[in-house]
């Protein structure tokens, strides 16, 4: 016989000619198979679904082992469900009640079970391991959370939550204390979508995203042409760029684009210089003309064109005009010159001819001279009006006519409309008021006995003993002390007034007193028929 035959830690010992099992404390039976606390003791019910009773050889005691997340009940001594605790807690029974405690490797920190740490290296993303009471926990950097500072907020739920896989890698910058989305494979961070996207400008520039759009930062001598940095040079006096695929030079002041290079080009203060087919060209302001590459004052009036020929001013006048001291003026013809030019087959009297001529021409200057003066007239488009022989923008809206008077805009508004800040606006206060605008707001100036109500002057009079107004469209009388409103007029209040014995009661007052007495004696449905002479004065009646 051997020790292995003895269960629950029992040993095989010799007694005389035989060997017997010697059992541990709390164990009985020939083979030490009977654990007393399991069979008849405190764990006698720890069988089947209530647990499994075994013997702990080291501690020399019976134990009830639980499975399926059940816990040993310290009073009933069986395995029972214990599920009130959180994920990081262990459930147990104490004095028959369910209790919770932090799992191994966790400790309580302000009511929450958190993982403990031993040194800084256990804390991620720059976190440090600090002591709190009897335990040590990780203290995280700004924007980082988690027991071990493993959760970067902007990476998990913030702006870089999609910066994963092919869209980039989200990390934490310990120095700048912020999350970053790092891109690879020539991708760039999109500043709106916050993920890595394809961005390529070729070998001569750097690509990036600005306000959601691709931008190319090209090297010197190159410019962005539809997303690729291409050669683009306008010389030292200008900036080169592409517009719709074509090269454009933005030249400095005093320079202009001459076939792709910024070259010196000046026409003076009164002109704009450019190159056409390699030749310098000056576009001069009104009243100026080019003279040897510079815009100089040159004016022949409205009836001619001014230019310089070999440095000398020249006027090319319109038909019917001649140059006179540098200005194109009306051409004058004497009667003798006119008769020489006229050819007619019959004789007429000169006086009758001039009378006919006066009726036929627009303007005739007659100092022994006959001429027809050409008058310029402009037919302007809608929204424009003539001002000094030029069509200028002139609009007063659909309720008025616009024109210019001595160079100033003027609005002739339709009836019921008034000009306000250059536009004809509705302005009508009715027949009893005058309408105007103040700082863009309509204002009605009503006649005596009238008051503005919703933009119209309406009758509003409460007599000399009160003030009239409108409230939500309804007339209202604010009567003076001692007066009450009666049918829209402030009248004396006899219920509170005091009248002396020597004060005669007028017919109107008698009627008022009569109405009051009728109301008191007969109510709303009757009338008092006593004769009026009963009341001579107020005190006698009272």
C-alpha cells in the first residue's frame, strides 16, 4: 500500500503488520475520502450548481470553489450570483451582503477603480506616475485620458478620428501638447477633412491644402499651372503666374509686359503704358494725347480730336467746325459765300430765303453769317440719364423719373412717393398729414386734431381736457384729473367733484346727474321720470 492510495493529502503508515491511511485534519475515512465540512459541515450544500467542495492540503481546510462568475456566500456557504459590480471590480459577499472591490492591479481613485503604476515608463504619451495615498497612478498630459494615458482624445473622438490606416497615423506631440495626423507616401494633411489625401505639384514645388483647396508653393522661376509647378519667369521687375493655362506677367510700377518679360514702360502720370507687338503704346487720359512717348495735355473741345504731330498740337475738327486758337469752333459762312455755294433754277428774294433758313435749322448765328450748329443729343439706356452730353447711371426706382440738374441727380417721384437716399419710396400719410423721411425712417407730420396711426394721419381729439393717442389701432383718451372719457371726449367726473350751494348746475350737469340717479334707482334697464326742477343745486340733491 502507498501514499497515493490515500486521498486529500493523507499518508500511508504502518501499524503492526498492516498499513493504514493517516488523514489530514478535517478529513476522515479509510482512504481519507470524506471531507467533514463538505459532507456534514458548513459546505455540505456546496455541490452541483452551488459549487464544488475540495480540500486545501496546504491550509488544511475545506473550500467551496465557485464557477460561472458566482461567488461564495459567507453566510449560506454556497456559490451565488453576485453582479452589482463594474467591469474593473470584483464582487464578494460580506455578512450576507454583496460588496465590491477593485480587481488586482487596480485601486480606488475618487470612487473609480483605476490601474495602478509603478514607474513613468508605464504611462504613455508623456504621462507621469505619481503617488496618491497608498497607490500610484498615471497623470496624463493635456488632451490625453485613460488609466495609462493611452487615449488621445483628438485621435479617438476629435478632429483626427478618421486619421487611421490609409488616411494617416494619429500621434501625440509631447512638446506642443497636441494631437497630430502624420502623413506618408506624398500625401498631405487636408485642413478641412483632417485626413491625409493625395497632393502633388511636381518636382518644382511643395503641395499643401488651404481652406480645403490644393495649393502649390513653387520654387523661384516657377508658378502653379493647373496644379503643377511649371517654368514661369517675367524677369526681375515682375511676378509670373498662369491664368487659364496662359502665362501672365504682373509687372512693377513703371514696367509692362513685353512678350513675356517686364520692361521699362512709362507714359507719364496721365497715361497707361503697354507694349503691342514689341512696340510701346500709351493710352492717355481724356484731354491728353501722346507726344514722343509721354501723355501731354491736348484738348480741342468736344467738336474735334487732338493729337501731336512732330511735337506740335493738331486739331482734327468735325464737319462744320474749324480750329480757332486751338479749339474747334462753328464754321462761319457769309451771305456771299452761301450764295456762291447754292445752286437753284429760279430766282428768290434773299430775305424770304433767310426766313426759310431760320425755320429749317436748329441754331442760326446771323451776323451777316448763316450757319447750322450741330447739337449733340444722347439717347441713354434704361437706368441712365444724360448729364453734360454723357450717359450716367441714374435710377430712382420704379416709382419716379431720374435726371441731372446742373450735374446733380434729381428724382421726380410719383404721387404718394418721396425721395429718400436717391430712391423714390412710398410716403403717404393721408390728406391730413405731410410725409417725410428722417434717417431712412418714414415720419408723418399731422394737422391739429389728427395723429399718426400705422403710417396714416387719423382724427384723434379728446377735447381740451385730455390727450389723444392710438393703442394697437384703437383711439385712447388720457383725461386730466377730475375728468373721464365719455364717447371719445374727456368730460367732468361728477362722482368725485364737489359743487358749492351757490354754484348753479348747468343743463349739461343736470343731465349728467339725471343719468347717474337713473342708473342708481332703476338700474340699466329703467329710467327715472322725476321732474328735473327737483334739483336746483348739487348740495340740495346730495
